[in-house]
C-alpha cells in the first residue's frame, strides 16, 4: 500500500495544418501529441516492507507520443 504518491502530467497537442475559418479554428488533417508523466511513491513500512527487491520508494518517468490522422 502506498503511504504517499505524487504524480505530474504535462501534455502538448499540435495541429500543424489548422486553419482559421471565420470565427472558429478547423484542426486540419493531422494532430501530433507529446506527453510527459512523472510519478513518485513511498510505501508503508519503507524498505522493510519491500526488501530485498526495493528501497520502499520509487520514481517513474514516461514520455508518450501520439498522432491522429483524419481522412
């Protein structure tokens, strides 16, 4: 069980072929996305609870990419 957990997520979506149509924006035929996820956790009991496999805490960093194509 986690005693504390922190997570932060940042993402960006870009539509390189977007067009302004009157008062609205058309997204075009392609969207490209990039996301970064940071996670950190501590478990109840620390090292004693997870030994010998872990130190009782952990950190993870992930980068994800995506693309959406419209026909």
